[in-house]
C-alpha cells in the first residue's frame, strides 16, 4: 500500500509539472456555494486570457459538469492517460462525474458497517488514482473544487494531495454556523502549511430579480472573522436567483458585463495579483 501511494504521488507530480499555479477552493461547510464560486473563478481567470483547468474531486456530489453544461461528456483517452475535455472559454475540466452513471449514488464494495476511517482512506486512494491519470498539459491555473467535509480536517487533507499548492481560497456565508466550521478548516489547513489566500463571502446579500435592490440574507460578520484571523476578505457575492438558475440549467454566463460576474472577476484579479506578488517575493529571496 505504501509503495502504491508513493508511486501515485510521483505520478501526480509528473502530471502537474506543467501547471504554474494550483489553487484549491474549500469551505468545510456544505451549502455555502463553493462549487459555484470555483466555476465562476475559473471562468473569470479564463476571461483574463489565462489557461485554466478545473478539477472537481467531489466523489459523492460532483456538480461542476452540470454547471458548465458538460453532463454526459467523458474524459478523452490518450496513450499517456486521460485527457480532460475542454469546456466553456477553453477551460479543461476533470470531474468524478465523468466516471459515474447519471444520478447513481456511489457505493463502496464491502460490509455495510464500514468504518469512517476505512471509508476515508478509500476515498483518498480513489482521488489519488484519479489525479495520477489526468494529463493536463500546460496551464496557468488549476482550480480544485474540494468536497465539504463531515469533519473540518477533510478539505485540508484532500488539498494535501495536490503538489506545490499555491494556496487555498475559502468560501463561507455571513452565517455564524458556517463561519464556525470554516474557521476550524482554516486553522487545520494552516497547521498543514497551506497558504490561505483569502475568504470569499457568498450569499452576502439577496438581489431582487425584479428591481435589483440588495438586502442582507444573514447577520454574521465575515469581515471581523477575517480581521481576527489575519486573512484577506477577497470579496462579497450576493445571491442572485436568475444568475443561479442559469448554472442549474448548465448555461453558464460568459458575458463579463453581468453584475455578479463582475464580483467574481474582481476576486479573480485579486487572487492573480496576490500570486504575482508572492512570485516576485520568492524571486527576490
């Protein structure tokens, strides 16, 4: 088992050597719009003429292909391995959804009372093998949409499967319940040496589909949380029903003039600038 993991790890490093920057998007709390954020950040970076890959590693609930209108699209076979298909704006997409039957739940072979530890190890092995098979080629960015965890340590542990990680973007809502779990994931990620690039506050407001007026959805204070943790608040994104509906239908908004798209575009620019700055600092040291 140890030898197999070591070999897969080496293969993942080889597969990803042509990727300049690898960023994971995580939350630790489900239902905060993490996948929506990942997809729109990928689209935003692609509009900035960046070569982008999008990795959806959620085994039990992959939804990136649905949002991008790529359900039913499969991985492409090549002599070197599996090639991610190209989606909107030239984004290369690899998802566990491409390997699953439509609407079928994931079932693991074994006794019904499988221990959580064994189940977690099995999932990690599946994801590691999935990563070792992907042929990405040359990319400027790879964004990885991590699954939410039943425990705060799950997303950071999955992030550890990706070599030479540039950092993590954390998604939350201005809800005390969400922020409590997210803070635990942030703390665990930092213990593992993962750089937290910043926090995205999703569903910060509710935008009326008729008049466009925005009103608060929650009463939490993400900005104060970020100040306490010493982490940048990258931006706030309101909940827009019409915007969300287009992605539910697999019709992503590609026009940069949409106001919600503009929010994601600003966040993507901040991430890009931050990583450029870090690269300059690294070059000076």
